[in-house]
C-alpha cells in the first residue's frame, strides 16, 4: 500500500511503517505485526482487520472536564466546515496508509460538523462521503463500520431511541438513516450501535420497560431499512455499563444477549466488545469475549485499556501482554471475529502533543495484539494448556457424568449417584500453574 498524500503532507518525515522484526531499534516500525504472516490458518491481517478510529485519532484534541484541548492539529484549522472536513480526511488517509492498515471507522459527526439543520447535515454528509469514496478507491482502504453519534448533542441528554420525547426519537431515526446511507454508500462492512445515553440517571422519572421496548422497536426499524437498501453486513451493539448515564441498558455482554434474544434481534446483531467497558462492568476483557463467543456473537473489538486505579473510561492504548494474550486465547479457540475487526478506540494522553505520538501509540497497540496472538497460538499448539483444562472436566467424559451432559439423567439419578459417591476429595484447579504457563510463553 502506497501512502496517500492530499494537498499537503501532514505527517512529514514519517514514511510507511514496515515490519522489521523484534530486534529493530526503530520506534517507527512494527516489531511483531507482520500482516502476511500465517497464524492458525489465517494471516495476521485477516485475524485483526485493524482499523483507525476517526474520532479519537483525528478529533481528539486532549480536552477534559478540567481544561480545553492541548493538541493543535493542522487539519482542524480551517473555519469553513467543508474544507475542514476534507483536510481532516486527507490527514486520515495519509495516517491510515502510512500505518499500512486497510480499515477505518467513524461516527457521522466525526466526518463533518452537523450544521444547523437535518437538511444541512444530510448535504454535508453527502459531500464528505463523496470525497471519502474517492479516497477509498485510490488507496484500497475500506470502511470497517459506520455509526451515528446519538449522545453528544444536547437533544440526546435523555437518550435517543429511549428518549421520553418522541420528536427526539424521530430525529435519532433520521440521523441513523443518514449514517446507514453513508455506510452503504462507502461499502461499510458493519454498522455499530452504542447507546451512550440509552439508559437512565434515576428510576424515579424512568419507565424502564417502555424505554427498552422503544429501543427494540427502533433497532428493528434500522435493521429493516438497512436490509431493504442493500446492506448485507452485521449490526453490532457495544456494551457499556455506565458513563455518561448512571445505568446503560447495554450494561454488559450477557445483558445485551438477553435483550437480543427477548426482542428477536439475535439473528442480525452481534457484539462489539471494548476492553475498558468490560472493566467498568467489573469484568475482565476476556470474560466479555468469552460470553459473546459462547453464543456465536463475538463480532468486533474496540481495543484500549482503562486505568485500574480510576473508575472511568480513560481509553488508553493497550500495552498489557498478559491481558491481551488471554483475550487471544479466547479469539483463537472461538474461531475469530464474526465480520468485524479491531479498532483503536483509544486516545493519546493529554500531554502527548506531537503528531508522531499518534504513530507510536498505534504501533504499540498493534504490536501488543500481534505478539499476544503469537504467544496464544504457541500456548495452544505447544503446551499442556488445553489438556490441563480438559482434565478438570474428565468426570463428564464417561459414565454418569456423560449421561448427565447428554440430558439422560433425572434429579433422582443424581440423588442415587450422590448416595454412592459421598467421599468427595478436593481437586485442584491449578490456576497458578496456568498463570505461570502463560508467563513462561510470554
């Protein structure tokens, strides 16, 4: 892939990032991510489908509740919204192609500012997606997924599809329609719903049952519209327990799966699992992946990490080999992601202000996933990991245990078995041995 430069070069002095091996001393090189390397029957590129997240990467200027932004991005300087949007897209495709990645993803308002009316926003999105299509055609970069930002504008302070005001629900529907049209136009492979304000701050003023029913109706409408207009991809719901609401309806993977089953959406929707959202729900990343995989619904990943001393969504770039190796064990054993990929929903720290820091952050995140994939595959192929776990359940591989698993036992049969097997001895779970095994391969 050749780097695509627009009217000006934003990342001067940085050429295409290449794989140079683990012994390279160059900070602007991949040490472990060799996109064409085969691992467990797929190339690394096929396993990951890494995507650049438009929002944090191109618009995250470092602001927080205590201060304005610290980063001065040259692609955000123009006052004219249309010119600012094309500058930003030039920077995006230069960055993506210099990283030698093949995908990106966006919220609608990441591409271009909303403007003063729905009609103006539609016009602006049409303009910038025309420009994006040309960029995609030239570069070969593809859209992993699109989505609509239904949480930032004040109109959504009480939710979007779950808002108690029908006018807001209708506006949210119009915005999703536009975002779906944009995604279809750009050949997007998936579409994401993240209900940032689909929840409540207090039950005192909330009819939860009614709001959940409205959410389900809304998702059915969105699915039907997309299918009727040629969208063949997968819809993802991204779980998160809280923030900005006190309680979000898509709390965690189990909650979302129950919702999809209850409202007959299970055949069209899968899950987009985010690391930091898992930990906010007091789960591990690998737990949420496993829950989704158990139901065949592991669709995509938002890669990041939280600060484990802070109780909010810090969206830092991933660095923890032990954590990501456990995640890759789940990924490999479940057959991989169903339609999606891995985007870096992560932002530079407020005091990381150089443009090259964007490269350091993404290279590090990509390499930690690549290295963890290699470690996990090595563990599965060259250790006792699988056998140690299997041995814990060997009482179900024959005899009464097997009949129980096959549904041939009744409660009375369990009673009779217990009468004859009362001298139960503790069996070690060998957790420490397995943890040591992972560290050995790391």
